[in-house]
C-alpha cells in the first residue's frame, strides 16, 4: 500500500515540475511575441526611411520601382553615403534618394576620417 502512495507522490511531483516548465515556456514565448519591435506610428514622418506606400509613391511620382533595402544613394553618378536610395529604375540603379542625414556630417560619429592630413 505504501509503495502505491509513493508512486502517486512521485507522479504528482513530476507533473507539477512539467506544469511549471510549461508555464515558464508560455511566459517566455508570450513575452517574445509582444516585445517584437513595432515600427507602426500614427505619424509616418517619424520614420527615418518610410517604406509604407513606397511602391505607389515611386510609381506615381517617378514611374520607378521602390528600393526597399538599405541601398546606397547615387546622385549624378556619385555615391552619397549620407542618404539611402528611395526609388530605382527597372535595372536596379538608384534614381531618387531620401534626404541627406545631416547629423553624421558633424563628425560626431566619424570613426576614421581619411581626409585628415598628419604633420610629418
């Protein structure tokens, strides 16, 4: 009789541990799903590079395709490292760029400046 009671206790203990593990996994998965970054905004002007309705904008205004990735802006056959491409032609060549980001031109985020000349 005692052996049966001991088996019941072990079984209940194992079930309790499994229940706690399942609860922890549920909480972790729920938090991960709810903590996914949400770029939705009531004001689309807060985006650095908005892509909402980009296909319609590029097609209507410029008769081009959108550049969804972080493509380098090329203006007058010269790269502009301070802006991203907004619209490309059918060959993938950048034709319209987002506005240039001025904050990087101040030098605050420059890691290496190749224009600096050192005295010898």
